[in-house]
C-alpha cells in the first residue's frame, strides 16, 4: 500500500446493531425554534426555473440538437425567464426550508438509530464484471397458466461480411442486415472450421425473404453488432442440442436485469451516437419480444454462480445486476413499514398502500438573509472575488452516486480479495453472501475550498452562481405535539455549531461546497392555561436560557454512532492542505479530474485483462473511520500498490536467481507484455489500455464459438 495522500469526499457512519423503536413519551410540547445557519464554504442551491440562466459563448459551442450545457442561478423567489441571460443580474438569495428539512432529518435518523427514510429501496445495484458471459437464447413458452421464459444454452457464430472501416465522419455497419432486428431468425449453412478462431464466418445464409431458407438445414437468431468499431461482424445464436442448459426464469427478472444493464450504458454521459442507437435498438427489440410482438426466441447472454444466482446481460462482457435490492441489503434500516422508528414518528411517514400514515410534527420555513449579513447590493452575497471577477463558475464534472464502486460502498469480508452485493472471493473460491452496506453516507468538510477556475463548459458539467462563505440565513421550525425528548434533540442538532460541528447543504458537496454551521437563537413554547373557565395561552422562552445545558448524551442520542458522527461532522477533521477528491492517480493530482476510472482500474489490479470472477481483486478499500483514526489513516494513495503481488514477485525473483521455475518465469514475462483487451460487442463497457486506446481481446472470442 502506498502513502495515504488524499481523502475520498465521502465516508459512511456505521449502522448500529438494530433499529431503535419509536419513543413512547406522552408529554406534548408546541412552539417554535428560531435558528441561524452560516456558510463556512461557498453554498449553491439551484433556482430550477431556468437551466440556462447564463448565456456565454463556450456554452453555446457545445450545444447540440438534444444536449446542452446547463447553468443555474442561486435559489430566490424570482421566476427566471429561460430566454434571458442573468449574468450581471442578481437577486437576494433564499435557502428553501425543504433543503434544511432533508439535512436535519438525515442527521436525526443517524443519531437516533432510525431507518433511512428516503432510501431508494427498490434499486438493484449494478457493476461491471470481468466474467465472460455465455451465449443463450430466451424462449417465450406458452402454457396453461400463461407465458414463462426458458433459457437455453447456445452457440455463437460470426455471420456475413465485415463492416467497412469506420471513419471519423461516418460509421459503417456490416452489410446485408439493414432490415433485420435483433432476434431475426437466420437460416444458414455451417462454415468450415478455422484452426485459429473455431469456425469461419457464415457466408451462405438467408434471412427468409429470398425464398432460399429451405436450402439450409441450420437456423439461429441474429445479434446485431452495430457499434461503429472496426472489422466487426454480426453474430447468430443457435441453440445447443447436447448438454443444454434449461432454466425457467420470470419475465420480471428478464426485464429487471436486461433493461437495467442497457439503461446503464445509455446513462453514460459520453455515450456516442452510434452506441446509443445500438443500445436503443436492442432494448426496443427486446421489448417487442417480451410483449409477444416478435419471434419466440431472443439472443442474450448469461452467467451463473449457482442455481440461486444467475445474471442476464446483452453481451459476452458486460455488467451484473445484483440479486439483492438496496432495501434488502439495508435490512431493518430500509424505510419503515411498521414498528416505526423515532425519525418516522417525528417527521412523518406513509405506510404501505398509503395506509397507517402519519403527518409531520414539525414544519420548516424558508431561511432569509440574517440582519447582520444584509448587504447593500444583492451581488455582494455571491462568490465574485476570483481572478476573472466573474459572477459565475463552471464546476468540474460530478456524477451521481455510483453503487457499483463496491470498493467503498461495501464492507470488506474477512480475508476477501474481491466482493460484490451478492458474493465475495476468498482463496480463489466464490462464496455466496449478500454484501454488507457500510452505513449512512456523509461528506467531509473542506477547510480550504479552491474551485478550479477556467473549467471548460460541456454537456457533462454545470455553471453555477454560489453564495460566498460567512453569509448567515435565519429560519424557523414550528413544532406541534412533540415530546420533550424530541424537542431537546432538535435543539441540540440545530445548535451543534457551538461544538464546531456542521452539516453539508446543497450541490457540489464533493468539491467542498455547502458546509454550514447551525446555532439556535430562540426557543418559544406555547403554554395553554385554563383559569376560571377561560382558556388562554402564553409564550414561554425559558428553554432558550437552558440550551447550553443540553449535550449529546443527556438528550438521548445513540452512543454507538457518536464517535463516527463527531469525526465526520467536525470542520477540522481533515487538515488544511490535504486534497479531498474523488480517487485520482499521481498523474491526475492537479487540475480537473478527467477519466476518473483510472484509479479504480489500478485498484482492481491494473490493466492486465481478467476474465474470471476469482481473478478480480480490490487492493484498497475505504479506510475504517473510528474515534482514534486521524489523517493520514483516513486517506487513500494516488499510487495503488498491491502488496500481495509485490510479495509474489519477490518470491519469483528469488527462485529465478537460483535457476528454479524457469518455465513459470517465461509465462510471467509473456503475461507482463499483454495489455488490457476487451471483446468487440454491442454492450461491452468503455475500457481502455494505459495509452487510452480501445483494445480487443481476440483470444476471448474463442469462448463464444463452437469448437470443432
């Protein structure tokens, strides 16, 4: 393991052993809490009434018919005109109460051992795998009880002519199949064996519209290549007769896995137009098949670990959609369905089928600029003190949460060399065990925020206008019918700034935006009295004077999460000068992070091609976060070092010096010369060798063709 030199922008607070039950206190309190938030770093919350708030030349250069660079002003009560350019035009910023509600609920859930109320529990994580999938045919079988899907093993044969060489201006596709869909039945004469590639490409065939199909005794189903790469042919999948695999699977599983894989490729921001067309065509053809509007067979690929775990995909090298949903993996910490937790009791919940619902007992107002922070001119609230004096800044490209990064999102099983949401690898053996989520995701605070200037606008990033640091906003929370325990807990959270703790709010958190501190200004409680048959009430502010008496322990928060919460919520945990960034290699240390996959390639063992699950590895997981852990132990290395491989290399070198194991040394040297190579197929992920060129692993093509 190399030196720990940077810190990943986020970490996780571990789950407690079990979810806490809802409070049963019977006392009731009604009133208001007034609090102030102060920006510790620049803050950005978008005014979504226009996603082209700033019109500038660089943004217009990247505009296409379907894609454009998005830009946003800070949230205000002004309804923006999409046609107008707001550069140089300013509005007084407002922090929506809904933004604060989300932050406070998340913290309250953590500190009371509650569920994760906004968890997308129906999501099935997806990640790329090195395992070579096998060709297969889905058969739509009709029965007395309705249709069911049967999976048959298949051979994969190349067919037809190669596509002409692709140029920068035009993509060439294999000729002769322009009117065919994925799944079109092809009639053909088997070709002769080819010693190098198994079978020569099929050259004699009929697609059924030329009156010649009766001349051929073999048939299969077309898988269109159509990816715009060079020297490509389409493939025909033909059902195996001997040793056939026959699995009955549900239509729901087919839809959940295949459509999810296809959509994951379509969601790639940099997907090319040619690839996009191929993905959409396969998806549309699959949809027709499932609806019964096409033939009875459809080409797919599959990989199985056992009878209980089987993955479906559209290509030989592709991705695995987990058998376990996020909700299943979260267990008791998925959103409450019954036996509601403390957070659900306070913030409200909706039961299954909208039954047994409960409204929120607290209401958040919007937050307005504090009197002490008011400026003479609206522009004085914004971050306009950079070298170019611009009132907008283009941020580095930021993606959404990537659950496929199991290196970080899952705990490492004991002695495991690789792990996913369904299994892990230990001593070269795949073991079926659901992955363990690390916990609740939080972002670190940055002591130094240096937003990269002169970032080029693209369709992948955004231009924004942030509020600068040291601006204060004041808002109110109205509570009704809550217990004293709940009230004290809310007050402590909203006053945690007195302990040098803070929260993250708004967009751009990985870049350091959104750190805020909170302080309570006033607590008012409405006291109802009945005197001489007259009902009246008065406002009691005595609670305000007792705020300083409240602490983490006496308000009843969870002891099991305290150390980790304090660690990640403190403003000064990560020292000044330490780079907080998504993983990057040593060559990527400076400037905007591009090609963010490179560190993960190194962390999975480098560019040497792997084609089995047992060969996959994870070198550096996310470090554990404990009370004692300080930087650099919280960090990661720019240069990932596989200590196990170093030991193996040293052992090999020693053997070489004594003249032993010469044959093994020759094989090792040959292996070192191999670059990362990938199969040419419609749905393989975008992967590159170290020089940035796409490589094709020709050897693996043999696995998808019938041997002589």
